[in-house]
């Protein structure tokens, strides 16, 4: 589906302006190879004026995903995450990459500048997830502390959990195929990230070494209507909450900078 939808494009312009970014500004991370297909959104979206902490706990925390819009202002953190700023601060630091399959086995350490220069590429549809190196999590909190301390995590805590951050950057078409773990939040700082979710007792059919892009292209179109996932694209200023053990797969539509807050 390679269609240009002027309506969606118009909405995108509005949202970028609303979040204080110039249209087309992606923090210098580029928008050349962005995917245009957005699809539908059937996840609840609540903004800061339409939900309280008590409602979040009651309606979503243990029940279903929700997107929280404009719940925190991360404009300062966003500025620190431009390509120029991150390269200035972290060029020579080593980052740990994992293969992008369901059971990420292989880890590879590279210098941040080499990751940005050689590995932050658009994903082609036939590359295996198990052959793709993905930068997300495994962050050295000593080295990245001064950045992470500027991040404002979503304010709604779950009882008996403590938050832990995972930070990442990835190219258009990349993503992590279906997997599950404990509850948490995912926020995009730059770029758009598309989400596909299934409840814990409705495991989707997928190949653990194939990418989300391949699943979206080959498996998704054959799904019966009743078997379609919850899905939505999140943009800067939006945070997706996923409850405990929900299956999820992600697809970065642009070169994306993102941070998750896992509630373990
Ligand atoms: C994290 O960074 C510090 C400071 O550069 C370094 O001493 C430490 O070995 C690193 N930790 C890991 C697990 O790589
Ligand atoms: C997935 O890839 C890993 C690493 O290459 C391999 O060991 C494993 O057998 C593969 N799994 C399947 C189901 O093909």
C-alpha cells in the first residue's frame, strides 16, 4: 500500500506544529526513507485533560493498552536528542546492539559514531530480524546518566513496581517482532512508531526471526477481521502504555529516537 494520503499528511503537519517542531524536522535524523503507510488506530487515546491517575489504574493499567497524549513535556530532552547533540556527546562511547528477533540472542558492541554512520539504515523487507542489529536497551547508565536524567517519564506509577529506562535509535522499517514482558511505557522522541498488540491469551502467528515489516507485508493482509491486532502509530508527544504480558510488535516508520519505561 504505497498510497499518499493528503488528509493524513495534513494531520501530520498539524501535529508536528502542535508539538513545537517545524514540519519535517526530525532532529537531523533524516526523513528520506520514511514509510508512508499509517493504517488505522484502534487504541484508546487520552490526553492530560481527559484522564486522571485513578482512571488510568482503573481502566487501563491491568486491562488494555492506551496512548497518553501531552502527558509530560519532553521538549528539553528532545533537543538533547538531535543527531548533532548525541554525536557530540557520545561519538566515542560504545553502545551494545542486539539482533532484532523475538529471542534476541546476539549482542554486538560498537562505537556510537559507527552505529550512526554504518548501521542506522532503512530495513529492507527480506532481511531477517536475526541478521539485523538494533540499538535499544542495554544502555550504560553511567555514561548516559546526564541525558536520561532530563527525561520526564509518564507520571502514572503502578503499585509495587519501579521504573527502568531503555533508550534506542533505529532506522525506518526496523522494529522488534512479537514478544511480551512486563508492563511499561514507550515514547517516541523523534519519528513515528507503529504498534501492533494482542492480549496475553491471543498469541499471534509469526516467525520469531522474521521482521515486523515482513509480518506487516505478508501476514497482516491475510488476517480475518476478528483476528486483527490493536494498532496505532505514535508520534512525539505521545506515550503508549502496554499492560503486563501483552504481545506487541513495533515498526519504526521514520528514523526514530525512542525511550521505554519498563515497570518491573
Ligand atoms: C559503563 O561506562 C563506564 C564509564 O565509561 C565504564 O567504566 C563501565 O565499564 C561501563 N559499563 C559497562 C557494563 O560497559
Ligand atoms: C532463529 O535464528 C537463530 C539465530 O540465527 C537460530 O538459532 C534459530 O534456530 C532460528 N529460529 C527459527 C525458528 O528458525
